[in-house]
C-alpha cells in the first residue's frame, strides 16, 4: 500500500505532463461532438456534460449534436403508434413529428439545465456555461422514394455556419438537434449523424467526434482498432467482415466527413468512463481515429528532430545496442536520417548511408520508441529505408548489429564478410564491439 501511495503523485505528474501538449494544441480549436439519445438517457450522462464543460473551460470551441431515437420510440409507444423505417430511415408521419418535437424540446431543456448548473458538486460548479441553440439548419422534404412517402423526414439543405461561428466566438457551446426548418416554416426530422457530419464540414471543424454506445470497431482479437485512414475505412466497410450496425453507420459518417474535408474523426466508446478525455488528451487515445490522411508519417529528418532522435536512441546506446552518437555527429549526418512521427513524437528512426562506388547502402541507427514496439514500426522503417536505398540506385542494403541478428535474419538478411564491406566503411569498423554484418539484395 505504501509503495502504491508513493507512485500516485508520480503517475499524476506523468499523466499531466503528457496531456499538456494536447491542452495547448486543442485550445481555440473547433470540435463537433455527436451523441445518441441512448447516451442522454444513460445515468452517467451528467458525467459527459461535466467532461464537455471541462473542454469548454480549456478553450475548446464545442458544437454538440444530440440524438433522440429511443425517446421518440417511447413517445410513439405511449401513443400506441408503431415506428416505421425504410432502408434504415424513419418515416415521419404527423404523430411521429409531434413526438419528435416534444422529445427534442425536452432533451434540449435537460442539457441546458445541466450546463447552467455547471455540474453541482464537481470542479465545474458555478461555471456558468452558455448554450446556444436555434434554427441553424434548414432542410427540405426527403420526399417519395420507391413509392414510400417519408412525410416529415427531411434532407439538410444548408447550415447557418456564420451564426454558429459567432456563438463559438462568444465562447458559447452550440447545440444542434435532429430538427431542421424550411423557408416555408415547416419542421423536419433529420438524422443526427448527418447533422454532425454536415456541420463539421460547414464550419471547418478540426475534429468530428462520435460517442458510440456499443463496442465500437474491433479487430480479429476484439481489440479496438486505433487508427484508420479514410481509404482503409472504406476497405473495411466494403469487406466481408461483419461489423456492429452502430459502428458501421458511424464509420460511413467518418468516411463522408473525411471526403468533405474534415481531417480527423474520432469514434469513442466507454464515454461514461472518461474515454473522451483520454482520447483527446493522451497520445494513444481510447477510440478509433479515422484520418483524411496518414496520422503517423514517415519523412526525412530535420535539425528540429535532433532532440527527438536523441531521446529515442540514448537508451539503446546505454544498452550497447547502438553506437553512441554525439549531437554534433547527428547534426552533420541529419540528412541521412528518416523519422516516423506521431502527433509530434518521434516514434522510430533510421539512417540510410549510401556507398555509390559499391552500389550498397548501410542501414544504421534503426530504433523504435519503447512505448510503440510490437506494432510493426520496425518493419515499416526497414521498408522505408529499402525504398530510399532503391531511389539512390543501390543494389543492396547492409547492417551491422550486436544483438539484433535474428531480427534481420528473419527478414531475409544474410551473413556478409567484413572484407565485403565498402573500404570506407570497413575502415570505421569497431573491432571492440565485434558487430556482425548482414546484407540483403534489393534487386528483384
């Protein structure tokens, strides 16, 4: 118990330090966050409002979009009317429209009341957060499809992005509902996921966040899929793999958002346990990130990466896995280095040193951050290094290693005699380390 207590302050400080860059990065940014009617009905919903209030206090510009499906279903049940869906879309007759107006109004009042209280008995008590809601969305009738009249179900026409941005500038949280209005004064029921996607694009939001009620996107081992590009998401959606219906719907929305110019879409489960804050303020997050482009990039290193490379290779140098390199040595050879970067953190690095006269290149200083091993980054860096060597017209890649012989042999490297190394490289060989030399041909 005593040891555990001693670790608590350190764990807090370590976590706070890790979150600090994200607190800075998210300040002033615009996030659109959507949650379902099931979330509203959940007993832990006030905790979500508390987290949203905290985001607001940290300078995040928030647009929230709520759903209302279970509340509408309950209202229709009480009126002894059955819901009707065609191709997953509600057919909104007069009774369903009346229920929609009633429950949306009730939810809006509930959310406004929670924000107005600033979350009693919490760190956000008395925060006095203002919520702006209104007729921000205009729509037209969805119409008749395949002989089915969808009644008051609407299709979004446009969104008053200027009015929303004005309210965000005034530090209000903007709330959008699954209701939209026509120029003739009619009210339409619209899909909340579509509202969120449309809004994120219209106001150029930095992030679109969907809070899921189910298990989310899982891989074959039932682990949360942490990251997908838009193209990978489409491939997953079009595969034969069976997805949870909720995850499938939100993955479709994520793909559409990326195509509309939203750079990052987050699918987050377990929101009642603080997963929203974990996703936004830790490096590895807690949900699935769908990006319009690659989130983790591999690129040529620059002088500004020296500190990150040193932090990456120093532990390996101390273990004797890598040759010690001074800052000056790294600075003079930085153009030979390539790094993998994830949200400002260097997660892997490698150097490619060509010997044109021999048609060979050396793979040096291959290192992966201790927190990001066993995820294929070493393979990715090796492949990247091979491509760089090929671009330099090198016919083969060699490496000197003391403790990673099996790793390279498993990847097709074969033993090379020291005398077969380029003369220039042979003259630098450290006989004290007794490194083994391995080689792999790059010719196909």
